[in-house]
C-alpha cells in the first residue's frame, strides 16, 4: 500500500533517536518512491521539540525544493 504513494515524502528523525526507530525509517525509505530523509542533530524522537531550528530548516528546504519560486513570499 505504501508503494502506491507518489507524493514526495520526507522522513525526519533525530540523530539521538533509538536504533529501532532508525531501522524502521530505513525500512520506510525502501518502500516509498519519492522519499528523502533528514536527520536532525542533537535530537531524539521528538526532534521538532529537541532542536526546532534544525527541524524547521530541514522542512523548509524540502518544501522549497517543491515550491515554484513564484510562490515564495
């Protein structure tokens, strides 16, 4: 079922997350067609709370690559 997703995907995880969660992300990477991965430094599972600046930067980069320049404000 996951293989049918055609939209770009971003898997975000913390560098300090559990190894089991990192392995699960590896498995997901192999199942999605258009997937990227961002690893947030100095963060665990709640990387948006542990390192919000790095999380926001990674998300912004991902979205900027998929948004036409004319839509930027």
